[in-house]
């Protein structure tokens, strides 16, 4: 990866305390305080939180919509052909392909 040098020391840092000056700068941002503080937002507010909204929007566009499109294509493949009614000129109830 371009942002990790081969000689970069690998060490566990999850337990390290965040420097107080960095935390103070972050606490000036209301969105950070909402996410960081235990009482920063109520469960009802969480659904409208910016990062939550971005995650949900991404899932809808990249995940759910893709599943719907794939499902629709699969259903069209499984739909039986119109049969003799279409051959004789009578109308078919089958939806047109997109």
C-alpha cells in the first residue's frame, strides 16, 4: 500500500490514550461530541446522524439497489415465454423487457 512503508513499526495502539490536545480539538466539532460522548445523542437521534445517513445511503445505492436489479433480472429469466398466444397475434400479459 502506498501509505504504509515497509519499515513502519507495527504495534498495537488501541489501548493508548488519545492526547488531550487532540481530544480538545475534536470536542469543538458537534458531530464528534454526538458520536464520542455516551450521552451525545439519543437512540432516536442516531438514525438522523450524518455518518449513519451516509452509511445507509451507500447501502441503499450500492447494496440494496444492486440486489433489486439482480432479483428483477433473475425473475425475468424465470418468467415463461408468452407461448402460442403471442404467436397468433393475441396480446400477451408478460411485461416488456428493459
